[in-house]
């Protein structure tokens, strides 16, 4: 059972990550894992949005719920700061 205080703590953690690059991995079905690498753009009451750079150069906006993070349906990792400098 997810307690509302857990949800609030999760939301606070993502508010600290605003503007930072993170990696989100989610199940794509049929043994596929979809990986999104992007910048946390907004934190809303129930979801956060991630601005991703696609393989074809197009930007996309993807949203994930805090509940999915708490239940580990979506795995989240923070990109190291030095990796951001190397990528630029």
C-alpha cells in the first residue's frame, strides 16, 4: 500500500531534479525495455514530464506518474553531471 506521505516525498525528490538529466526505463511489453534519457521539465501533482531528444533529432515530451516510480514500474536514475558536460 502506498501512503500519501510516500507520494509527497517522491514528488519533492523530483522537484529537486528539475532541469537535471535523468534516465527512465519502463517495460515496453514482450520483453522490451524502453529507455528515455532527458531533462525533467515540470512536476505536477500526479505526474512529472521529461523532455527527450529522439533518435531522429525530434524532441518529445513524455510523462510518468509518481505511483509508477514508487511501484518500480518505471526505474529512474540520475545522470552524472560530468556526463552532461562531455555530451555537449
